């Protein structure tokens, strides 16, 4: 069974995340959406909300599993018998950052990181931008799946 872990804080999940996940589905028997928990980080959305957003977004996809974890991503991958980490790249800055992490993870564990370049029209979307728009009472619905939409 080919398993991948797509780690992130998903604070909140965006259409950029959805793009990468959906494009990874044909390659894997299972993709674990792994919400990393960092006690030192302040999140806008609770862990329960982030889990719910992902579960609602992918409720009709049997190959998707949503889990939470603490510690190193490669340790979580080993616990889950996942041989791959899935990551998305929006820009060359993302590439430089993710390359170092991917190389380090491989050196530590032998786990490969697969990079997907975000589809055209989605590279401007990030959780950071979504949170900023939310803080300023702007319309963010076009950047996130329906599970995250502002209910009016």
C-alpha cells in the first residue's frame, strides 16, 4: 500500500491545499492529512475546527484520513507506515525552504518528499493571507473550501 502524509497546520485549509491533495490522490492508496500540533504556536482556528474542516472537505474521499500529531513528521510517517511526504510549492521561496526540510527528512529517515507545484490561479493563496483577510473582515470564501466559509 502506497501511503503519503501531507503535513501542515491547516489554519485554515485552503483551496491551494485541496489542489495538492486532489492531485496526489491518483498516486497513493491513502493520504493522511496530518495536522501538526505545536504548543508554542497560536492558531486562529481550534484543533477541533481544523480537523472538522478537513473531514468535511474530504468526506466523500475514502483514500483520505485526517489525523493529528506532535513531534517530527518523519516519526509520524514511520508510525503510520507512510513512505512519502507530500508538499505543495507556490513559489521559489517555498522551494528553497521545503528543499532543505525534504533533504533533512530523507537523510534522517529515508522518507521521500514529493513536491507538487500549485496549479495556475492558486499560488497566491496561503493560510497566512486567509487569516489576514479574516482579521480585517474581508471576503475569504474564494480561497477556502465550503467547510471553512463564513456563515452569514
